[in-house]
C-alpha cells in the first residue's frame, strides 16, 4: 500500500472477506511514515443532527503531505488528503468491502478479465463533468514512463500496463478505454479477484484531464487543486496548516456531514497530545500521527486509547549495493541480532507482534516465520563469515536513517544499543523530515533506512511485489532475485487459491533468506479522540475516510 510516515499507535476495522490475504505510506501498502498502533471509530450511520453549528474536525497531520496528486501519492500522509478529495470507481465501506462510487455499476466478463464500468453523473470541484475519459487519462498518465510515478506497478494488473511503463509498447496498447463519456472498459492481464478493491485505492483515482494537462503544478496549491471527492482543498499553508471543506459538487454530498477538516502540521508528538488535552484537536495519534511513547502507559490505563492490529509491517531496509550490506550474511546477522519483543514491551507498547517475515498476520503465509527472534549466536557467526567474505576484520560505523518522529527515534536508539551489545557494531543515527527522507531512500542515499508498509489491498502480493524489480518505485533496497521474480510471475497465473498461496510462501522464503529488509513488528494503530467524533472510518489496512464522519455535540 503505502509508506507509513508513522506506525506506532492507532485503530481499525477488520477487513471483510472480499479478499483474504494482504494489505501503506502512502503513504500505503503505502509507506508508513510513523511507528503505528490501532482501532476503528465506527462507520454506522450518524445520529440525527442536534445542532446547526458548522461541523469542524481538527486533526494533526504530523508532517507536510508531499503531494495531493493521486497519481504521484505514495505515502500515508498524502493518501489521507487524496482519499478525502477524490473518489474512485469504488470506495471501501465500513465492512472493508468495495462499493460502487464514481461508477454506478460494473459488469465482469465470464473469464474475469474484462470489467465494464458505467460512470455516474458527477462533477469535479470546479464544475467540470467527471467522465470515463478522465479515468483513462489518469491511469495512462501514471503508467507513462515520463510521469515517473513510483506506484505505476500498481496498475500492472491492466493489460500491457507493465510493458507500457517500461517503454516496450505505446500507451495506446494499455487495456483501459473510454468507450464513451459514461463507459470505461478495462482489460486485465490475468483474472484478479481483488481488482474492485484496487479501484478504491488512490493510484486508480481519476484526475481532471483539462486541469492536469494545463498546469503541471496543479496539485501543489489549494487554489489550483481540483478533485471529485467528498471534500475539496480550501487552503494549504505549507508545513503549517491544510484545510478541507465539503465539496458541494460531490455526487453524494448529502451523505457528507462535516463542513470542514483542519489539519495542523506539528511534528512533536508531545505537543500534539497537549493540543488534544487542551481542546485544540479532536483526535491525536494514528493514522495521522503517533502518540508519544512515554504517554502510552497512562493512556492505556485510563481506557481512553484504542488499539487494533492493521495489515502493515514495520521494517528496516538495507541498501544492498552499499558495503557491508551487499553481503547477505551481514544483512541476516543484523536482522537476527535484535530483540523485537523487548522493543515492543519497552518502546512501542501497543500490542504489536514481532515480525519474522514480511507479510503481516492478516494475510500470513507462514505464521511461524522464517527465522528466530534475538538469535544472537547465529548472528555472531554470520557476521564473522560475512566479514571474512568481504575481506575485512572490523566493520566501519554503520548509518541508520529514519524520518523525524519520537517513536522512530526511540526504536532506532534501542536497536543501536542492541547491535552494539550483541555484535560490537557502532551505529550512527541520522534523521530528516519525511519529504526529504523518502527522496533520500529513493535515491539510495542510505545504508539502513526505516520504513513501514501498510497494505493497499488485502493480498500478500502487495507486500512481496515491492521487491520484484531492483528499480521498482518503492523497492529502495536495490535487491533483485530471479527466483523470487519467477515465483511472483507464476503466482499471477495460478487460479487455485491454495496453490497460489504455496507459491507466494516460497517467494517470501526466498526473500527472507536474502534479507533485503529486516522485519521488526506487525503494526497496530492507536489513538485518542473526543467522544463527539463519530463515523471516521479507519479500515483494516489503516486507510482513513472522512466521508461518513460527523461531530455530535
């Protein structure tokens, strides 16, 4: 899904049975910007209105969204804004299942490879009509190599999507076509049982072709931003404040009860919690930010904090092209040497589970994991063997990078201490703000880098496909394995669910044996909110939707 900026504490609704398997930052799978924790505030229909006062929801985003363009969004912070300002063909409901949204109906061919969507009558926030051509344009724009969208691979399910993105065929060969203004036909490479869930994810959202083609910077300022969702951008004071207001042009505007959402951008979690306590915020913590770790015991004791698992994995990425982590034994030594349970018990404190694999529990391929936590003796042996293979007798100081967050800092300090104690390695910590940090990772300017992945959809492939190509938009590790790629390709052709799961399990085993990433824990989301905040939907993937939210006073 998406990279998560955070991921220490928050809350979620468990996914429905639409797709058993996976899931985030995201922005998701989005990359996770924060350390996470979890629960769902509920999606039942709001109670009758009790007041004519404007309904204002105040939240802290923790950091500046890198973009408000659905075609370029790749992290949880950007995803929060994009999901509020846009509407996909489908939208995830409170049961975790996709429902028709911008599309009023869909027909699926017998071979499950052709989808025909009827686009409902709707308008963009500027009054332009939303058409099937906007969807075709948006999807081909993401796949266009010139766009350089890191999430382009999410559209490889579409016929010739991958070939077009790699420049092997023209965009006119991609299997998406507006038959007329109201009819969108999509051809897939293979039957994809979770395709309707994919169409509710922001990479599949439309954009107003007229606006985007006229202004390359349309998504960087509120005054030029145009969406088709429940809300629209009213103002955007960069690195300070972003305001969404109800979009009166939204096709389902009568369902939307909130008049305004104000996002502050305060990086310090203690300041955020103080703002919540002082009434300046209605919500603190995930999925928008994280709660200060020092406050968690008291919040748990008070019963005010909700915690629930989400489909996400907190991990450290190795740059496999930079010594010493170009050596697999050294990567495994660093992964085996840490004590995950101690980090959970003493730092994160919100019921996370140690991660002994890449795929989270909600779609687990191997519940027993692929290695043992805190296996110090094996780690020492592997380190010695790896150093011998590299021809070195002492490791130079290693750099561990993370984006600014109290939670990430404390996790990094704990692991720094464990690596020093268990392996005798000196580790230098390096933190930068999220937008700079994620760009550094993409450019390979790191040795070990913190990241989290929250599922985009509920299937294990969403966590594994990140590492299929060394130059993939969200890989960053520069790792690639022919056997791993072969297994992922084979899984796409397997129609039997159990056989497909076995293939993906074998692929995960290959990945964990090479250890391009070091799994640390499976996310939970945790937060506190005012009692009058109702209907904010946070699903089992950690994705938030304000469409059904309200304030009851």
